[in-house]
C-alpha cells in the first residue's frame, strides 16, 4: 500500500527487503506466513536466495495454493554460499 511504501521512497529499498537464515517448518509458521501475506493483500512474494530460501519459497507456494491464498510465490536464485547448482549453460 502507499502508506507502507512511503517510508521507503527514495531510500534505495534495501531496508525493505530484509534478510534471514530461518526455515519455515512448523504449521504455525506456515499459518503466520499466510496470515501476514493475506493481511497486507500481497498478490506476490519474491523469495531471493539460495537452496534454503528457495525451498522455503516452494513450500510456501504449495501451502498457499492448497489453502486458496491469493499470494503467488516466486523464487529468484541468488547465493553467497555456492549451494545453488546449475549447468554451465542455461537454455533460453
């Protein structure tokens, strides 16, 4: 919403992204994640990270879809740990 975004305008947006090394494992964590996304009306959630982050993203996407949550989850690969494997050439 405009009210949420106002605090981040002209700041580069990095503080808005946040960072963490947490795994979403319990039913309560999945419920809380869906509740927050629903409460703020998110149409989409982009998870930026490596293996653990994108595993969380995939699990959230499945959980949200199974429960009719409108928030779509997209994973964007990025890692500093070298734990994201891909072939030397990615076909386009």
